[in-house]
C-alpha cells in the first residue's frame, strides 16, 4: 500500500515519542510532523498535508476537539483520531460532532492505536467496544437526536471556545488579547457574552464548564 502520512500532536514529548515509535514500526507509515499544542498542529497540518492526524484531547492553546473542528475546514480529507484519558458515550458524540473519526484511551494506546488508525485509513470510525455498544443502544432508544439538541444548546463559536480554554487555563484578558491578536476590549466583550450565554457567574463556573465539555483537562 502507498505511504501513510501521519501527524502527532500531544503536549507531552514522551508520549509523542512513544506514539511515533509505535506507528513508524508499521511498514509504510511515516510520521511527517509532531506538534505540542492544537495551534501548532493546525500549522503543521497545512504544511505537511497528513492523511491521519492523532490529537491529544487536552492540549494548551487549542484543545484536540477544537483543533479537529478547524482541521475539518482546512484539510477535509484528513482523518482525525483523538487520544484521551477517559471514554464515554458523551465524549463519543463530541468527537463525532467535532469532525473526528474516533478516539483511543491513552491506557490502551499500545493495544488499540494501530488498529484504530488502520480503521480510519479504511474510512471507518474507531471507539472502544464498550462505547460502540453505548452508541448502538442510544440509536435503538432514539437518544441521538436528544444528545444532538443538548450539544447544540451548549455550542459556542470557535473563537468563544478558544477564549474559554485560555481563560480556564488561567490566562488574563491581557494575555488572551496578546495570544489571539485581539484588543483587550474585544476579549472583554467576548468574555461577557460567553458568561451570559453559559449562565456562568465566575471564572470557577467557566472552568467547570470547560472541564465538563472537554475543552480543558482537570
């Protein structure tokens, strides 16, 4: 088969190194780039045009889910696999909603990662068997439409999610404005709109929202 071009993004160098070693042991699989945060992953993806992108869900600056959403727009042919510490039906729906094709838990990386990437290469999704069963059960029970509506109500714009992440990571409005090249007034307006939309009354409320929605990791 032709060469498979892969990009790995994780803020821990040891994990990137381990994943790279695991993947490049497969004949014809080539890791064309590594990134340490979601924003760098987007930049490297534009440069190298990978077919598979492996994203850690909890990266600084831009989460794996938000990076997946943006990758879908700039590199629609790429298949995205999320690395996460936990699995759940809710996370599965969030992954699919972000345009990714599945996830692998970090504890099962050695066992499942190669299988998952092979599935994505063949235009399939990959979830753990437990989550696959939960998704099937939700379809049989007619719950997907309810979940979609719940997620629709929680949705923020791409820029708002980016600001929520930076604020939840402890950045000040001044620091956010510098990172995103926005005026402090614009950041403060976004912040006020976000707090109102989410019914958050403090930064602690915002952090809880960010953790609950996999924008940052606890």
